[in-house]
C-alpha cells in the first residue's frame, strides 16, 4: 500500500488554523472565572459576612490550583489527547460557578469557585497553550498570543452583563446562568481539538520558517532535564514577579477603586469600574498576539523589556492620578497592555529553549509561577493593605518588580540563552 508522507499533506496548514480558532473560543469560555472575579468580591463579602482577605483566599486557591497542578494536567493531555481532558476542564469550570451560587460559608466557596474552578481552567489553559506551541513552530509567539488573547478578550463579552445581572438579580443567579453558558461553550469547541503533528510531520516550508524566526532548540528536553537548568529557574522567577503585579490589579481593582473614590464615577457615561474592567479585557487580550508577533521578529527578551517597562510606568502613573476617574480607566488599560503579553512571551521562550516534544508538560511547570504570583498579589497584598491602610507600598513594590524583570530579560536571560545554545552546539559532535 502506498502512503503519503504528512510532510506533503496540504491539509495540515489549513487544519492548524481551525485548531487555533477552537483553542481561542475555549480560552474565551473560561476567562471570566479570573477576570470578572472582582465583581463578585463585594457581594460575596457581604453575603458571607467576612473580611476582604478571607474572600481573596478564594482567588488564590483558584490560581494556585490552576497553575500548580498544570504539570500533571499537561502530562495527562499529552497522554490522552486534548479533546477528553479539555471537555472535562470545561465542565469543571462551568460547574464551579453553579456550585458557588449555593454556598453559605467560606469553605464551600473555597471548594467550588477555588478548587473546582482552578482545576477546570488549568486543564483548558495549559492544554490549549501546549497545543499552539506545537502546531505553530514558525509563528509561535503570534499563535500563543492569539489563544492567550482569548483568555483576556473573553471577559469583554461578560463584564457588563455580569455587572448588570448582579445588580438586578443578585450574584447567585448570575453565577448559575453564566456557569451553564461557560460550561456548554467550552464543551462544544473541545470536540474539534486534535493532537499536533510531530515536527517531522509538518510541511517543509513551516519547518524552514521556524528555523529562521528565532533561535529554537532541536533537542526536546524532558521536564526533569529542564528543571536542572538555571535558565528555567530564571524564567520562573521572572514570571512570578510579573504575575504578581497583574494579579494584584485584577483581584484588588474593585477594592482600590472604591478606596480611591472613583469606582462609581461616570466616565464617558459609564461607571468607571466596569468600564475600566472592559477596557482592561480588551488591552489584556490585544497585547498577547501583538507582542507575541513582535517577539517573533525582534526577539523575546527585547520585547519583554519594552512591555514590562510600559507596565511599570503605567502602575506609577495610576497611583499618582488615583483620584482622577478618567486617568484610572485609561491607565488601567495601559497596565494590562504591559502585562498580558507574559502569556505569549514566556511559553514561546520556554519552548524555543527546551523544544516541542514535551512542551505541554514543560509549560505546566513554568505556569506554576502564576500560582506564586496569585498568593503574593491577592491575600498577601490584601493583608499588606489592611496593615498599612494604604495602597502606596503595594503599587511601589509592583513597579519595582516590573523594572527588575525587564532588566533581567535584557541583561541576564539573553546572555544565558546564548550560552546554553553554544553549549548544545559544542556537545553535538560528542553526542554524534
């Protein structure tokens, strides 16, 4: 029987763009769990009669489980395929909202929205990113940026409807309705997802384009090998610092907007807080493919430096103009434009360095940094605010971490990557 090599299969390039579409919609379906959480904080705090710090533990549990179990989730996706696991993730995510609608204590909230939601969104997130870095070696920054944009853009569609429904029908009814919608949408699109072909099975022109774009390893590191390298831990520290700042703003925006006295001020005819959240979702989504595409052309580290410095400047200006509602709305958008690209730049950089063979599991380990950032950005930041009665030290710490990460990208990560690449070249003849 004659067989046709997948390298010559003209359907592959077309099919991979459909995979990107399915992945994008799946990411949009789960995004509200993280990015609209702030709208539920005050109603839940009032209903459960507890402190802000206690409520924000829910957010930390959510992000910690979303991230810290991602190596296991990535392994399971590589073993059993994306369709089964991401279907399960969609059901867990939607179910977490419905379950949270009926809780009457913190333990119930922690388990439903925190544990169930974190597990569900983690499966979907790491699975989709892992697929894209494998399907698009020639456009890795752009492709991961586009699906990561879905995680930012998705909440644009839900922010105002959720805010309005909470006001009109209460948070419990809102959680139930949107939980059902979230679960169904994710479940449907998961049925179209497929495993990515191996690099040798891709069309030749894609492989050639990939080699010309940015420096990429031809060796597929196992997770154990990766964890022994200093470069991985540098990336982990950098992603932790960047995650902390963005997650602080996401989780605390409702609280500090109220303290600044701008949350209900009308800006362009709309309340400042939900307007800022909607603009933030847009810029947080736009930045991911934008800076991902930029990084495919000028390099990952140079792009990191520009974006991270932008966030630092916006954080400082937001604090300086904190009582100006218009500045609050606009600068919050700039903050997220300088932050959201970490979800395209870090997975792309990691896969460039450590190869595509174990990309999903490997990114799962790096994605754990997001969990560390959630602890620092949500309950730790809330406790620091309750201790100091000020947002100034929190904003100051975030801006310093942004600048430090930008400098690490330019002056440490870049040189370490070059040294690691040269060591691989020197080792190649010996291995041969």
